[in-house]
């Protein structure tokens, strides 16, 4: 029996719908990705790179939906979203995760790492493996470590000595280590989420803060705190991470593809940060920003060493810390 013209016509009309359905299926598993910045910053570009890689290595299996400009909140809120699996993937500083994994604060110890290569080598070894296990126990699956650059002091005036910061109200990450560091210099630490720092500085809620060069301009903070004092006191380590619930729901082949894409993108991110720091500081200078060098670095480092001693019992002991500082 041959099909009628009406049946053929109905089949042709249905064909676009079938193609559309196929395209919808090809979009793959939805992955909500939170970024603090817009499309021009490394924090978002890395996810575009991962999405592009996955389109080749795992076609049709993932649909990365990147939500930028801190629309899903600051780092703390996004980390909570990962634990609840309402957000599937993000980047985070180690500092922002210290409430869940206090052992990660070893990476935040001031003046511990000589440069970015020293930090990279340490994280490629046993310490990196140990920390990944601790993060996963808190529902954060770490697929790679990244480097946001060194943190520097930002202020409305050139606070170049430890004595100059005494009595100042400084915005800090919600981290015991950061709080103790600045309290030790006689400042008054005030925890404020990063999206709120611009207004806090502008209105005088706080006088200063510390941050990387890239984020300094990324959040337009040079408009309200025009001085960057190049203390370089902490290398801002970070992670590329996904929620444990999302990760456990993936087939082994999908895990392998996602992990490989993330691992490849960490070096890409670090290179972007270096370039973005240069561009950011050029932008700050063109807008009236100024750079100062810290005076009496020995005094800065001496104050920081008190944090090493204070936190040593929680971070594996002073010998462990000293060994990292001395490592090649």
C-alpha cells in the first residue's frame, strides 16, 4: 500500500520538527558556568576555550551556559551553588574556599612563593594531589589549579610601609588567614563580597584592599583607589572546579573529555592573566592610576612570618611550610 499525498505532506511538515529536536538533543548536557567577569576577561575566556575544545572532543555531549559579570553572586555564593549542584562549574580563588578546606590556606601564606613558577611546581607535586582530595570531600571536584597573579595593596594614597596601614579599614576576603595578616599590621579587616567593593571604597566604608592587577581593573577599582602598591604578598592561587553531583552523573568517557579540556585550559588561563595584567595596568595608568613600590620590605615580610607561625599547626607544621619555601 502506497502512502497518500496527505501522509507524505504530513511527513515533510514533521521533518523540520525532527531536525530541530535533533539539534536540541545535540546541545548536550546543560552545564551552568558562573564567571565573575565579562567576555573580555580570562575568567570567562577560559570557559569559552573549554566549550570550544569539548565541541571537538565530545561533540553534542555538553552545553556550557556561561553566566558572567557575577550575575550568580560572588565566590562564596557560587561555591554554595556548586555544593547544591545549582551551579555546575566555575573558577574560584583558594581563599574563598578556606571555610570548607582550611588546609588550602597554605597557598595563601604571605611571601611563601618566590614567583609563579615556584607555585606551579609545588602544586604539580604531592601538595596539589592532597588538596584535590580535600576539596572533593567538600563536593568541589578540582580539575586544575590556576594562578590569578600576585595580590597587591590598593589604596587612595601610597601606603608603602606597614606603619602606614595601621588604623586603616581594609576590605578582606572572608578568610581567617587574610584577617589575621592585616590585623597583625594594625589594620581593621572588614569582609566584603567582591561585587560590593567598588561602592564600599567609594563611600568610605573601607579605605583600602588587596587584589590582583587583572581584577583591580576588571572591577574598575582603579577609579576609586588609584594607588597600587606592588607588595606582591600573596600569589592568588585558584581552581577550575565542578560540582560533585554533576561529576558523578557523567559517564566515564564524558569525565575524561571534560577533565582533559579543563587541564589544557589552565595553561591558557595563566598566559591570559599575564597579558591581561599588562593591559589592565596600562588602562589604569591612562585613567590616572599610580604605582608605588613598598618600602622596608623586610618589615612587610617579618609581619607576614607571624602568620606562618600562627597557622602552622593547622597547615601541617612549620617544617612543612619552610620546606615549601625552600623547594626548587
